[in-house]
């Protein structure tokens, strides 16, 4: 078996005679395949990959129990959409780069994500999978063999930061690194940036929404270096805080950041950004840092661009105290060319979440030119004691008044508009009449 270095999982370590038994999914189950692992397993198909994963129903006795974190190896079927989008993003990136790509997933669990990159993305030359959990690395190696990918997929079993540091030398670096951890990805930013080529793509998942959305503000300040706010658009702030943290970390290495895609789905956020070497590029990225000021009394917001700011105290509309989120990223949250390529890619694939993904990409590509922050109609109506109008009537009302207005993927009742809060509240009063 080709190996990357001495620390990879050897074929002998996984079940020696497994090879002969690979074949149809159904056959494997009939052969009592799951008995070959020390824990209950099953064979699933996700995208174009078949994989052996822990049998989750064996780990959650009660409906409220979270089975993926109880299993000996991590696999979360709910994150399939996240992985689908990662495949589309990597294909979009490959089409723009027109290169053969070397890819790394340093926190791989059972390996499903990285295996999907190898199988579903044209132009992927090599994938390095890694997990600190020995059982996970063993299962990922088995899944690589199961899908006949061992010539292109290499599995490691070490700490992610250690692995990434070993790939930090100029000719060893990756074109794409997908950091998909438990909780925050910030612990891996420094080593991921060092292991990424000039122009390389970095994907980050964050699931620690309580700090990022302002439930635990001190934890957010500690981890991300910025203050969150518990506003109705806190998920957008969360992405901006994560990207802000990435920008400041990249700047230390004289790397500038361009955000090409991001989304907020269910219990997590995700950001995709390319890294560009050069002190000037890093300076430009820093200039896109800033603050978002929010008035909890009248919904007024202000964006302050620039990393160092004198923060105003009072809302110019109602005089209430303004609250600040940041420092955070105030720039684009996606790139239209990148998003459109992803949209094209999904039409060419048959996926379980096809409609959901198409809708998400459509919304993201539409809201991309809009201003930072959005309004949630229900929230304003609730505060003003007004009946809640349809989203369509608010959209057309704003457009009739000369404002730009689009829906947002962040919230089905959200509206991204350049209209000030006062115009929107007047409109809601008139719609109520
Ligand atoms: C959320 S799971 C990964 C899921 C996977 N990316 C997927 O799409 O299915 C996080 C993984 O990180 C691994 N892990 C935790 N700390 C690590 C570390 N310091 N280095 C490498 N892997 C680590 C865990 O064992 C776990 O499998
Ligand atoms: Zn105000």
C-alpha cells in the first residue's frame, strides 16, 4: 500500500482479509461484515461513495441523545448537505484554477468527506486524510480501500496541527484544506494557513454557535478576538467574526484573504476563503475589518469600516445606546463567479438535497451584493405590536420606495435591504393599515 510516511495506517493494521470481501454493499452486510469492527457498523451511500460508518441507532437510546459524538468514530449524516456543498465548492475552485489539486482533510472522522472529494471532484490528484482517533483513521483507511482509492487517498493518524505543520514547506503545501472540527476551527487556523499554497482554498466549519451568537460573549472574544451580539442577524455576525479571526491570523503570515463562499445552515456556519501571499494583500484585508453597531431599541445599524475605530455611543435615530459587534469582517461573504459555478455544478449532479442546495445557492448568489446585516420582519412586528405581513409584500413595498431588497438564506423571514430601519418600520405600519 502506498504510504505518505511511517505514521500512516498500514494495511496490516486493518482487517487483513477484508479485501476479498469487498464488493456489493448488500453482500457485505450479508457476510456479517460489521462483526469485523469492535463496534456496530453499517454501510451507507453518500454522494458517489459507499462507506462503513458506526451504526448510530446503537448509540442513541433516547431521541434527544446525540449519537455521532457517542460512537467510537465520528459520522454525522446530518452534515451530508455540508459535504455536498464542499464538493461543489472544490469543483468550482478546480474549474477556476484549472489545476490538478492536492487536498487535505485534517479532521476526517470516518473519511467520507475526503473520499467524496477524491471520487466526485474532477481534477483531484491526491487527498490526505487524518484523524487523531486511531479507530477513525483505521475506518477511513478501510473506506479508502473499500472505494478502491488507495493510490490517491492517504490516511494519517496524528494531531491535525502536527500533520499540517509537516506540510508547511513550500513544495509540500495543499491547494485545499477542509477544517471540519468539533466546535471551533480557530485552533487549526495557524497551521492550516502555513500548509496552504499561495491562492489555495481554505474551508472552515464552526459549530460553537453559543459563543459566536453572543450567548457566551467572553468565549467568543477569547477564541475569535471579536465581540458578538445577540441580534436577529447573529448568524451573519458569526460568519463575519470567524472570517475576521482568519484575516487577523493570516495577516501575521503576510497573507491576504478573499472570501469566495459562506453559509449558515442548521447548527453551524461555514466559510470558504482563498489565501493570497503578500504584505499589501494582508493590509487590504485588514482594512475590511470593522464593527457593526446595533440599536436594540429602533433596529438601526451602522457599519464602521477600518480595524481601529472610535465607537459612537448613541443611536442617531432614537438616542438609545448603540452596541458594537467586532472587530469583524465587513466585506463580501461570497463571490458571484464562485457561487454561480457551484450553482451550475449542482444541476449536473443528482443529490438527495438537490432542491435545498439549489435554493440555498440561489439565495446566496442573490443576496451577495446587498448590505451587511438583514432585518427579520417578525422580530420588528413583535416589538411594534403589528400583524406580520407577507415577506413578498415587504419586498415589493421597499422596492416601490426606491430601496434594494432581497431575501436572505440566513432566515426565511429575513430581508436584506439598504433601506434604513425607519423606512422599514414605516412600511410595516402602512401594511398593517
Ligand atoms: C466533526 S468530526 C469530523 C467529521 C468529518 N470531517 C466529516 O465530514 O464527516 C471531528 C473529528 O476531529 C477529530 N479530532 C479531534 N481533535 C483532533 C486533533 N487534534 N487532530 C486530529 N483530529 C482530531 C475527531 O476524532 C473527529 O473525528
Ligand atoms: Zn435607535
